[in-house]
C-alpha cells in the first residue's frame, strides 16, 4: 500500500491510500497523543469502500475515539496495517475497546 501525503493540516498532515480494496484517509499529528489510535499520532481515521468519507459511506471511523471498535476481520486488518505504516505502532485492541 502506498500512502500519500495529501495536505498539511494544523499540527500535522493528511494521508490517503488504499489497503486491501478499502480507501483510507488519516489525519496525523506531528507528535503522539492520548487521543490517537494506540496513543499515537493518528487522531482521525476513515475507511471507505467507495472513496467517499462522509457518514453514510464510511465503513469505519475514528475521530479521537472509535464510533464503533472494529470486530475481528478485514476492517481490523486495514487499521493495523495503516497504523503500522503511518505511525510504526501496533494496535492493542483490548486497550482500544476500553476507549
């Protein structure tokens, strides 16, 4: 998967890419945050099959917290791969479920 920086955003950058057929969009701070996925730099994260990132078209979204924690499977694998590539971290799902 190739992630591309698409814009500068306040305290960080926006990234877009595709993983396993899902389009993703991430807003990434320049520093780790307690509000980030895995307490890292990704503070907003969206997954969409269509490439549209509004409420009706997102398969999964994270905005300083999960709208719903992804169950095991394809969406969780997409999150794990993106977090590893963007932030160099592993996701602790037990911790994420407590958010």
